C-alpha cells in the first residue's frame, strides 16, 4: 500500500472519528459497533494479521485510546459514517476526496462510494 494511501486513511479516520463522537443512537449501526469489529477480524484473518482483542465486551478492538487496529487495515470501518453527517457539504467534499485518493491505489480493494 502506498504511503499516500495510508495518509489518506489516517485523514479519513480523523474526519470520521470527529463526527462519530456525536453519532446518533437512532442509527441502525453506530460508528463504533461490534458488527464492524467482526468485519475487521475477517479481513485481518484473510491477510494473515493477528491483533489481540483488548476488550471482550461490546467493542472487541477498542483499547484505552480507541481502536487498536490501524485505519488502513480496517478500511470499511474507517470509512463508515452515519448518514445524517453527509448533509455537511464541507465534510462530504473532504470525505469524497479521500475515498477517491484511496481508490486510486491498486493494492486496496475499492472503497464503496456513499450515495448522496
């Protein structure tokens, strides 16, 4: 994976995690959800990467300072954001720009584009 792609994932994580701090409880999945940990675990197993789970509770990969899996190794989780946040045009532009940059790296499976 290219360094610029890793940087795009880190920036994507920054902007989505900022929004996730106010994730509405009414969404079908919250930004940090055990469902995503299960997806991340399957992806990591496919890559042959092991991360110990620090939390056997509700969110398995959540450590004291957030998720222990680097953003580029959990792309679907890093790129997830609750739908109400897409009404913020500045956020949406930056989000789309980062997804486009990530999708330019041939080593990364394409990130799905969120419908407007």
